[in-house]
């Protein structure tokens, strides 16, 4: 006869939280129920469920942080700065689903870029509580060929997520994946879903950055620089040597009459403004 398997009992509070999540799937309140459930696994300060369509502004299915964010930074993020976000890039490169630390997805020089530290364009570092300490996110493939990110964030004054906490969060991953997929299906009946098909041409505008002064190859290098790739990483991505990248970078800065990545980032922000992307 088969042996009995001891299964840990489902605690009443866990049962209530899962029931609340199911009840809220078709309402904007599903995210708050999802947060409440996951806080049993790990504490976090801010959260949000983003859908990242290619070439269109992100859609916010659950808003657990914009009330803490400077309006200018939020508008700038939606207006094009999100193109530099490692989670956006991962979603549109069909990165495997699962729970990831941002630093696992980000290019090697990402945390030295202006995007990761600028209060002007990055909502997570413009919170009233202070700068972002760490962001982790579940990548959730959805119907229609798009991917969502459920981001959990900690701000200054707290430690980053421990490996044990990530293991605890991963135990909830099947519920997280199913809940967000179900909410996305319900969102088809809400106005927010219609935005996913809007042709914003955000990537096209990014591709045209400095088009009048740079070659196509140089513009591709600029995009990788802005997204946080080192010269070595750019070389690997483009199949050229690191020394060739250095030469291209020197020529790019010369053509743009700049001398630093910070100045290149300012050109990017001005480009967003000129194209009325936010």
C-alpha cells in the first residue's frame, strides 16, 4: 500500500488570502491581494504589475507605487525612458519566465548608468522614501505574445532580498503566474487593454536617435551604451572587438560634441522631449 505523505496544513490566513486573490481577479484590486499573499514570503515596499508590449507604452495592471513617485519621473518613464529598463528588454527578448533579480537581467555596466540613478526619469529612485535598494520581478508570458513583469522593490533603509526570501517567493510562482494571466484576460474588457495595440513607435523613435549625425552601426552602439553595456559587452553583442567599440565610441562622442555617457543620456532625454513622447 502507498505510504501516506505528510502535507503541511494550509493556514487559515493563507487560505483567506488565496480566496481574496481569486475573488479579485476581475477587478483592479487583484494586485493588492497578490501583494498581501506574497508579503508572507518576503517583505517589500513597492510593487507593480507591468505589461511591456513591443513598441508601445507599458500598461500598468497593478499600481503599488506611483503614489510615492514624482509625477515628472513617472511621465518620463512612460514617455520612453522605460526603453532602458532591463525588465522591458527581458520581456521583449523572450527571457525565460520565473523570478529574477534585476541585476541578473541588467547589462554589466547598467548600475553605473544615469538611468539607474536619475531621479528625473526612473520612478523607483524618485520615491519619497529614497533610492531603490533592489528590485526583483516575476516574468509572466501572456496571451497575445506579450510578457508581464510583477516587480517587488525595496527602498533605502532595508537590505536587498536574501536567497532564502527568493526561494520563499518562488514557492508562490505558480499562483502568481496564473493570477496575472487571468487578470490579463479580464483586462481585455477594460480600456487599458486597448492601449496594447496602439502604434506608439517608441522603438522606432529610439532607433532614430541622432540619425542625422550617426551611422546605423553607431546608433546601435548608442542604444547599447544607454542600456548599460560595457565596451566588451557591446563587442560580444555586435560581433566586433572591444578595441573597435572603443574607436566607435570615441567617434560617436566626437560627432555629438560630448565627452561622457552622462551627456549622451541628456541627448536621449532631450530626444524624448522633442518627439513629445511624454
